[in-house]
């Protein structure tokens, strides 16, 4: 059976951050940093929808869209939280603003996740 994932573009990366405890070499005290965990996959970002729901100020327009992402990992070991980020093959960074919503045919494994995202231009690659 064909699903929406056939339209997805390869080369997307999902990035989540996990707390990582290290020891300060000078003092020996533990401190916590964030360690990036990257997951390759395929994705699709919706075209801009300019509606009355967008937030605008004098200097900016908040660009909110929907990313559809299919992980290369097994669906049982994968999830998306509102703190995660996505990087497109073009190097654009999209920051999740909601948890991922699994999309699947009833009785089947998850095909892909739908996530509301906001553009994070300051973290773009390239």
C-alpha cells in the first residue's frame, strides 16, 4: 500500500538533546551538558500557509509550518518531543513546537510523524 511517505525527501535529520553529566577536570565537580542525538530519515515541510493565524511584528513574521518525518530507525524506538529540531537537506533548521503525532493505518506500525515546527534561521547549516 502506498502512503504519503513516498513524497518525502531523503537527507533529513532529526536532532534531540539528552542530558549528559560530565566531571569538571579542574574541580572534579559534576555538571550537566546537552548531548545531541541525530537520527537520519526522510521528511517533508509543508508550503507556507499565510493566514490570519500567523504572528507578525514590526521586524519579523514567525514562520510556522508542519514537518512530516519518517525515521530510518524502528518506529518502536523513536519519538519526537517539543524540544527537538529538524535539519532539511538544504541546511534549514526547523524547531519543533509540539510533540510528534504518529501517523499510521489502524493496526499497523507508525508510518511517519507530523510535527508543528517554527523556522530557526540562526541554526541553519551552510
